[in-house]
């Protein structure tokens, strides 16, 4: 997922930076290694920096390119429409998701 995607699914589509800070300072039991920026780039603020983030992804068999990015078309999680319906997101959050994720409403 991307930071923006997490923010939109939380109902606050403009809060990608807040998600980044939460990932940096948040609970280490949450699989933050699975969150990348909108370009698929790993985070330098992850424990161990870019290399640490890349190693955590590679441990899950996710290919990380030399430019520190992952192929979002291959690895990005796209929530099922039923989940999006259950979240009862705001129109703004729904619009954000519809513009950026390959699903139809």
C-alpha cells in the first residue's frame, strides 16, 4: 500500500504525511514495511533506512529495484469493493481511491 492509500482508507485522504509519521513512530507490530510512497519507493525513515526497508520487503519475497522502488502494479494491495463499502468513507476519500486505484464502483 501507499501512505496515501492508508490515509484514504482511514477516511482522511490528505493525511499521507501523518501516516508516514505514524509508521515511523508507531507500533512495531504493525507491518509498516508493506507501506511505500506513491511512486513505490521505500522509506529512508524506516529502521535501517532505505536498506532496512528494502531488506524487510525482500524477506517477504517483494522485489526491490536498484532505485529503491517496488512495482506497484504487481505488489500494491487493492481493497475489495465490499471492504470499501463497509468503511463508509467520505465522498472525498472515495474520490481519492477511485482516481488512484484500479477498481470500479
